[in-house]
């Protein structure tokens, strides 16, 4: 492998780690805010990212829990997605990339991405239905506005995982015939 390709790969590892740490911090902050809002509901309007959900909390606490649950689920899945990516980049052998471990990890990435897409699309529709009850969930759209992109990404990654699985089969057949 050339030195330039190795530097690009190291750069990808660093970027993946930075994204993973950032997503963990964001998910952790939202979890802390949620727990804090359970014990001090008067501070709901002062949550992380200036996310004022006090109207929703005062109107219907179960809607608040439900939408916040969607937020936490999506953020935790995004952090887990990049954890899997970081572990994949850490364990991949670029001299022999077609291994069953790599194919399984890529397939896992596609499933996690599909989960993010499904939760995002459901959350978006649930938040849209809250408008009928006089709630303004516009501030929450930042958490699930990219659900369609994750759905497309899940499909593309699944195709790549299928190609990798076939590559592993071909590589194993070639190893047996030599």
C-alpha cells in the first residue's frame, strides 16, 4: 500500500474518532438534560441547545417523554453507528480487506443506519401530528430532518455489504483452489 493511501486511511480514522466523540458528547448531554428535567421540571426551557420544550412538558408530559425518547434513540444510534465505523477502521486489513468480519461490520452499519432512518421518519410524523394539538415541535426537526438521507444511505451500504460478502466467498474459494 502506498504511503499516500495510508495517510488518507489514517485521516479517515481520525475524522471518524472526532465524529464519534462529538456524537457521544451530544447524546450524553441530552441524556443528562432529560434526567435533570425529571427532577427539576422548571429548568426544561434551559436545556441543551436552547431546546425549550416547556410548553410540551406542561401540556402533556407523555408527549414530552415520547419525543424526547425519539431524540435520545436517534442520537444514541448515531453514536453507536460511528462506534462500529471506528472499530471497523481499526480492525480492517487493507492488504486483505475481504474478510467475514468486515462484511459483517458493514452489514451491521447498514442495519444501524436503517434503524436511524426508521426512527427519524416515525419521529418526524409524530411531531407533525403534534401541531394539531397546539404544540410547536419545529425546534425538534433538527434531530430527524435527515431521515430520508439515512434511508438511502442504508440501502447503499447494504448493497456494499452484499458485494463484500460475495467478495469474501470468492476470496475463500480462491484460497481453497491454490
